[in-house]
C-alpha cells in the first residue's frame, strides 16, 4: 500500500484515483473547484481536499513528506510543472509525474534531457524535478504506432520485455475452430496463452476444457516475435500496410507521421541484390485535414507524404483519391466522435484496417461494435501511462482490456501472500483468473508459467482477472 | 535624408576611387606616365570628398528609410559608372564620352561588351582598370562599402538586398558587415589563386591579374583583341573554365566549406541544377562540334569553355560560336536565358528562378491530378517562402518585357532582328557577346548613341535585378 497525492480532479485525476483506490492505495486528491471536490468526495473512497495544489503548505498538510508519489494532472501545464518543481526542491526522493499538454514544453524537455545526458544522470534531478512527463498526444500516438507495428489487427498491450498482449479473431477455416484450449499447444511450437475469450454470449476466462469457435475473439499473450505465426494459426492474414492515411494533421497526426517517416529505411542497393523486401510500413503516406494552415505545415514537414486539404466525410474526395482502397486509415483528429464515425464509414467503404482515437474505453467498445479494428482510448491511455510509471516504484501496473471487462494486473509477491510456496496447479481456479507471466527475482525476463511453477517471495506476476474482483488481488499481494 | 543619401554615395565612390591605386601602380611600373594623372586626379578628389562627408556625418545618426535605400543603390551604380568612365575618357582610351560611359557601365555591371576595337593598343593600366571594374561590380560595390566601412549599421542589409542577386536573400552571419567581409574575402582569395595559376600558365602578371578580375567578376573584358583565344593554351583555357564555373556558383556555399556544413552544399537544389545544366550543355555541344574540331578532346576543350563562359555570363571566347552548327548555337542561345546561380557574380535570370518555375509547374500538374492536394515548393530540402513563386513570376515578366522593349528600341534605330534581340538579351542579362553583328568577334562600337544610352540603363537595371530600379516607376514611391 502506498500513498499517492493527486493534484487536479479532472477526468484523468478521478479515473486515476479510482484505479489506485481499487488497488487499496492511500490516495489524496486535491482540487480548488468546490463542485468538483464535492462530487469527487461523494464518489471516491479517499481524502479529497479543496485547496490550491501548488502550495507546499497544503501539500505538507496532506502529508506529502510521507507520500510515495505526486501526480499533477490539473488543466494547467504550468501549475503541474511548478507543483512538481516545488515539491522536488524539498522532497527530491518523491516520484513526480506531471501531465503536460503543451507539446513544446514536452519536446523541449525531452531534447534538453537527451542533449545533456551526463547532466541528468546520477545525483542530478531531472528537468523541473519531473520524473515523468505525460503528454496525452504522445501517449496516444505511441499506442497507435504499437498497434500499426502489429498490423493494426487489434488492440495491443506491450509488457516490459518482449511480451505482448493482442486481441485476435478466430477466422473461418482456422485450425483452432472447434478445438479445446488444452489441445491448442499441440497445434504450434510457439508458446502462448489464451487469456480470455469473447463470443456472442459474453466474455469469459477460458479453462482448459473451453472450446473455441470461429468468430470468437480471443486475448492472446505471447512473445513479440511469435505473433506472426500465431496470427497465421488464427487464420488472420497479415498484410503489408503500404497505403496508409492519417486523418487529422493535428498533434497526434504529426507525431504519427514523424514516426512512420522515420521508420522508413533508407534505400540500399544491397537490399535489392540480396532480394530483401523493404518491409517498412506506410510506403504511401497520406495526410488529410480540412484545415488549410495545418495542411501546409504538414506538407512542409513531410515531403515524402501526400497532404490533402479535404473533409474525410466528403464522398467525392474519397473517390478521387481512392481512400476506400487503402490498407490502413488512422482517424486521429481532435474531434474524437468524428474519428469513430469516420472510421466506421471508411471501414464500410472497404478500407482494410482502421484505427480510431476515441475519448474513453466506453466509446471504445461502441467503436469496436461499429467495426473499427483498433481503438485507442485517449483518457485511458493517459491513465495507463501514469499507472505504468507509478508501477515499479509503488503499485502494480493495470491495463483495462476487452471494453473494460478484464484487467491485466501486475503485482509483486510479498511474504504475507497466501500463495507463497504453492504451485500454479494448486492455486488454479479456472475461469476466475489466470497467471500470464512470472518474473523470478534476479531473472531478467518474464516467463509464461506452467502447471508446476512454484511461487516464491519477490516474484513479479502478471495476471488477468475480471474487473473489480479485489479478492484475487488480495490473495496474491497479501495486503488488505 | 538628402545628406545621408549623398554621404553614402560619396563614400561608395571614395572606396572605388581608392582602388585606383592599382592602375596607378601598374602605370608607374610600365612607364605609362601619361596615364597616371587621369587616375590620380579623380582618386584624390573622391577621397577628399569621401573623407569630408564621412567627417561631416559622423555626429549625425545615419538612419536610412527603405525608400532611400533604393535611391542610394541605384544612384550609387550610376555615379560609380560615371566616375569609372573618367580615366577612360581623360586618358584618351575612349575619345567620345558616351563610349567611355558605356565601357564603364559594361564593366561595373560585368556585362563585358566593349566599344573599343583595338584593346591591345590601350595602355596596360587602362586595360587593368577595365577588368578591375568587373571585379568591383561582380561582388557589388555596396557590399564592398558595407564590408569596409561600419557606417551603415542596421541599414546595411537593406542596401545589400537591393544589390545582391537571386529571389531569396539572406545573410549567413548575424551581422551583415561580417557576411560581406567573408564573401569579399572568399572572392579575394579566389582571385589571388587564379592570378597565380594564370601566371604559372604563361600570362604576364598584369594580364593574369586582369583576366582573373574578369573571370571572377564574370565580366568578359580581356586585354587581348581575340580574348582568351589569343593565348591558344590548354592550361589557360582550363584555368579560366574552372574559375568561370566557380564564379557562377553561390558564393555563400564556399563559406559552408569553411564552416564544414557540407549538408548545406549537398542539399543545395540550385547547385545541383546548375551543375546539371552545365554538364548537359557541354555534352551536347561537344557531340555536335566533333566534326568541326576533329576530335573529342579538342571539341570538349572549346565547347566547355564557351558553355561555361556563357552560363556564368562571363563572355570570354576561345572560338566563335556563331560558326558552330545550328543545334549548338541553339544550346548557346538557351544559355542566354539561364544565367548563373543566385548570390554569385553572374548575371542573367539565375538558375534558381527556373528551378522554382519548374517546381511550380510540377505542383500545378499534381494539383490537377489531386484537386485537394497541398503542395509547396521545396528548395534545399526545405520549404521556401510561400510567395517566392509570385516574386519569380514578377521577375520573369519584367525581364522579358525589358528584353522585348530593348529589342524594339534596337530595331527602331536600325539594327536587324537577331542582332537587336541577342543584344537586348546580352545587355539585360549582363552576358557580353550576342549573335550576328554583336557576335563574339565583333564589338559594340558601331551602335548609335541612343542605343548605347539605353543599353547603359538596361545593364544597370539587369545587374540590380530590375526591382530596385522598377520602384522608381511606381507612383506610390514618390508619394509622401
């Protein structure tokens, strides 16, 4: 159990507090708006204070000296940054996270930090005393890039090492159709775990006897490099995403374009001689935005991309440029509802894969139903990212998946845990939870556990459970 | 205001007057004592006036309005030309004053069209002065003044902008005086190198110096009646070719060699185009003149010299291109329209302007295929100023309008069409030789006085790239 002070009770602040409270952390939420504070204190099981969060006096009053982390997520970038700097001056050992929406602040900080690597290592504090700056657009763009790297088939969660978690559909004609989960291992040499399944009736954590059918969606955990062969097993064809369109030349769109253009390998003669295929993504990159000025900027920044100044819902434009025949369309405009609708519309016109930036996971499940392949929930991405930074230092990481039905939780085993010394077979409880990965203390890498893996103190576990099922976590982490 | 303008103009004249020291020392060394006074008297006068104005204005703050800047530059060029014609007239080199003035304008504007039939009979100091005018006018007399006298302060850049060539004018150091100094230093260095090389290749010192002045300034005056052909030496041809080529390149690129910013050079679109044009033209003419010269290398020697002489707007000749095949003549004729690079000492339209138009053409075609596309013009791998196309198209209009007007005036005073048209091009673009009666083996002496006067105006207008002169014809310039 750790103590975390959150300054700013906006959507992100509240969402973050909820997650942390769910994990039994001691949370203090500070905001200066009376209504927001009243609202939050009615709904959240934590201290909510109506004060100015950027005063050290207030922070000391709520016990910042004993806290493990400070998260500043107010509407104002400057307050977030100053609050962190202020606290850093007095309590340097505290973990500080600030959300910064101004891209220049973010980029400048990144650049300074990387340009003066020697200065910002060791005893020196990071710039402004902020350990992690969270930029919502950068986080969203990163999530999109990860999805695209996996062929934009479905939502992807990456873990520290080379494990990744994907949501795949069992296609018609797949070898997996009608096979029980326990028999799956015989189909391939790749090590993977089926973590949950979704069919018409709903979603569940499968046991060894569960039978999978074509049309079901399955959450799969595997090594990064095994993903292509697993997709093949599922009957999913991985197509080269050559023709890619980014809708929206705003911040997210620009970061995306930059990442795609950077990924392009320079042309090498020897590649042709050796018959190597250039497998880079986004050979033909198209950027579409209705704003004239943004388009001009984009065109100047990315000479390799085609930029169109048009409305994506304009049918004649889509025909003109053949957008409907694209391999991938990423809807990343600032209008998050439009993204959803535009993705669904383009999908219906025949675009192979679509990725849509939406506001939250609630909208995400609607988008999934509309046929959007990959959904990036903006707010959850930010909260996820903050959580992942809090992990390691204090709490475990949590990812919400399958429209919020399941959570992937990471935790460390301490001596009071009830499962110490037991093997996976003994504690197994099919359908309730599933231990996906284990990292033994001292070991560098995660491993997929097998039946007789025994748990010891200091193990780092990754498990999947139904959202809100706190008993399992208590049992594992040994805390109450 | 009037005082400030007069002060700057007289200072410029004084600087030019100070350089009379060179012809005077040559006259003294060669025993041409009768020529010392025609140089010495104007030199002393200009220096006295210059010092007087300098001292008088020392306490006044020299603020120069944008409009006065145009007046200063345009006035300076005419006054300096007038000043430069004094020794030519008083020494008896040109018995008629209008001829002396024409010769002087042709010198300072680096045109290189001469009215003197027998240059070999002239005193050596006069010949040196003729070439020295090229050298001074090539890099610019205002630039020289700014480099040497720290009087102009902030207004300096405004003045130099009115004098330097090319659509995009910049300074690569924060202070314009430093930029000018560096450019003049590079220019000076190259002149020294060429003089030494020509001396080694067999010219005597004064001729070597004169021809280096003429080459680096891309002028075209020679101390010999048959120009470089007089020497009939492969090494001299080669040295001149190389330096004509170098003088046609933007001089700021040489600065980047010293500062080791090689990407500025390799990314320079104009340089690439210039090199491409030069080599294509040399290749084609070499092939067409194989028969005439009876061998690849002989043909290459003469055609490359001639191509470089015209593309850099120098106007030296080793062979009479009007005797070449029509195909080669056409190539030469096309070169009259191209000219060197912006920021070089060459005249003409400048390669970069054609490049911008070609890129605009490409964009227009793209716009027809992609009606919603956004396209910009990229030079040196960067997006250029947005309205650069407008500037360039205005330039083309004024260039061709002036060419046709000048052709008309020529024809009205009895010239044949080809002579008048090529003469007009050669004056507007500061080339030197033309076709037919103005071909490389003829000179301008036969032209009637009104044509000479008009040509003088046109040469200065061409050297200042029209806009600086055109403002005087705009009514709003004269309104308060």
